[in-house]
C-alpha cells in the first residue's frame, strides 16, 4: 500500500511491516552501509544506503519490500570469489527507508541514521544551491557524520 510521507515531498513509499523493517535493519547492521557519497569528485554528498550480499534473493526481498532502489551485480575478478550483488537506495528514498528502520538498528549505524534524520533535509536544498551559512552547517554535519565510527 502506498502512503504519502509526512514531510513535504513528491515521493511515495511502501510502509514496511515492523518485522520487515527489523529484518532490513539487521541486514544493514551486518552487511550494509549508511553513508554520504558522491557520484563525481566535485558533487555534493548524498545519502546512500547499501547492502552487499552473495545471495541475490535477500536483496530482491529488500527491493520488493521497500519498493525503491536497485540491485547491481559486482564484477568477479577471481575464480576464488563468489558472485556478489548490492542493493542501493539514495537521497530522499533512502531517508524514507531510514525513518522506518532506525528504531531497529543496533550498531553505530543507528547514531548515523538519527543524525541524518535530524539534519539531512534541512541541509540539503532540492535545488543544490547553498547559502554560505548552509554550506558551513553542511560541512559540520558531514564531519560529525563520518566521526561516528564502530566502537
């Protein structure tokens, strides 16, 4: 079932059942990443959640339940390595997923998720144009985000 988000956005999402949200949070805690990445060197950082796994079926489950994101196959460079795939979701859709799974995260990733939920939208104008104050605040946010590391 599609439901509109609470914040003003044009994105719709599938509301996850608590059991599915907890399972996906476990996958992210164990096999995943919550990060701020760049597509290109000079681009602004954007929110990205990813899960890498050898079992593509797990990733297909996540894609089906979330209703957004994509799965890509990773190149195998050695016969000793198993084929691997990665599920990835970015920006506002990733933010929406974080809203649903954050209570279930158990690692340092929960602290990162809470920081993102508190500040990402305010510090990420949709047009990509930052005032000098926003730019300073965003740089502080990014530093604080990456300072959150596993214990």
